[in-house]
């Protein structure tokens, strides 16, 4: 593990702090065009009045990696709490992996035989219920279209639950980071759900946006806590696109990456080696602007530190009205399952510790699907 000298760390922190400090004012000076005929009514946007006049492309949001993969004592899960709890605690991007199973789109982890998080339709009903109850929030969905299904198939599901009616559809399918409307205008228009497909987007369905022409990503399945900020996947110009950092640490067991939950508190923390805060600082320095999306596992580890990092970047205080959920470490404790959010999850097995499941899950899944299956 390579550790930088103290002087380099100091220079990195100082330079990053200068960029982040300037970030909010830069946002307010570079607002995207909005409908001038619509008087702004929203006075609080995503929890803060200061964000109403910020462009969507100039705000940093915390996202839940594999948000549907909820449970305990299971190496195929990436979150402890259901999506309603995630959203109530401050998650503003829900990432998911979609597969076709028996003629229906389901949310499964690599394979529906490994972890079945239920129907996409049921998941989206929960999202719609939450949006209806929280009219001053802008939310993003990121769908990994694992089986390359046509956008029209997703359109059918979105329409069945009414989410098409609240979805933002830009005039052009690709927008630079500086070209997005403000959060306030999106809330006022009622179009406050932004959905990205990682492939098979279709301009004829304008509210299902192509991810990689609008967003670039850093590497995933990272096992080195020295997270880098190198452009890993894109189909556009990284200098003008929004960008997402994959900040979830894995460890290899039998050559398979699994979530490193033992280090989740540090991974999600605001400072120190391998922390989200340090990753954001590094990327801000490297790209002269902070990331737009911070994708994390087990978001509640760190006691809210992931939200503190985003608040610091956005130049707003982090003062939750109620404490966020606590980590769930045992099946005998108080749990929030994906079933409670409307999903019918069918994870493999249940034992008294994550480590106990290791041999069964990793060996069988490794033989069936090959390396790097647990994305």
C-alpha cells in the first residue's frame, strides 16, 4: 500500500478545499436555462433552500449501489435497509441491476438464482409512493440493463406505476453538466425523476436517458483503498459530462469480489485513507470540479458521514431531522428488508455470520459465473 508523504497530503487537502469552497458560488453563476415564464415556487429543494437555484448538473448526490440488494448475513447484498429507509435518510440516486426472468424485469444480483430482489414494477411503486410524499425532492435512478432489454420494455413498467408522468425528459438526449435545469425548476414543473440506462436507451423514449453519454464513471470492484479518479467508462467528453465515483470497497475471496463490510465505516468516512471524503478531494483536484454522484455500499456505516461529505461539497449544512438508520449486523436484530419496500427478495441462505456463507456462495457462484460477478 503506497502512502503519500505528509506534505503531499497537506497540499492535496488545501487544493481540494479551495476548489470545493468555490463550488457553490460557481454553481449559482452558471445556472442552466429554465422556463422564464414559470415563477419559481419551490423554496426548499432536496432539503435546502440554497439548492433551488443550483443546476442538477452542479449538485453532488449520494447514491446507493445495488439499492435493491438488501439483507443481512448474505454476501450478495450491498445494503442493510430497504429503499424507503434509504431515501428517508438522504440517498438521492438509486442504482439497480435489471434482468429478464420469466418474461418480467426483475432486480437480481448477477443472476436471479444468486439474489432476486423482486419485480422492477414493485420497486418502482415504492419509489412513486416516496416521491408523492416528498414533493420537494429530485431523485435519480441508474439502471444497469444487464440483459440489454429494449427501452420500450422499461417504458411499459414506468407507465404502469405512473412514474413516466414525473420523469424529466430533456429536449436533447445528451446534456453537458452545465446544461441541466435547476432543482427548483424541476420541482416546480413536477418533472423531478431522472432515470439513466447504462445501455439500450432510445431517443424516442426521452425520459430514459443514456448513462454514458451523460455521465462517466470511475472503476468498480475496487480492492485497493487508494481509490483513483481515472475515467473508466464513458461514451462522451469527460471534461463536460457529469461524473460518478464508485466508492465501495471489495475484497477478493477465491478470486471473487465481495463487499468489504469490515472496513465500511472507514470507507464511508469523511477523512483518512480510503475514505469517501479523500476520494472526493482527489477527484475534485484531478478534474477541477467535484463528482456529481457518490455511489456507496451500506450507506449508514459511518453514521451519516457519506451525507456530510456531500453536504460539504454542496456548501450546505448536514443537519438531519432524525438520526439515520443504524447498521444491521445480525438476522436476530431489528431489520429492514426489501420485502418491506414492496420487493420480494429471495437471497441465498441465511446463517449466523457473513463469513459462514463464504464457501458456499463464492465457490458455487464462481464456478457458475466466473470472476467479478458481484458488481
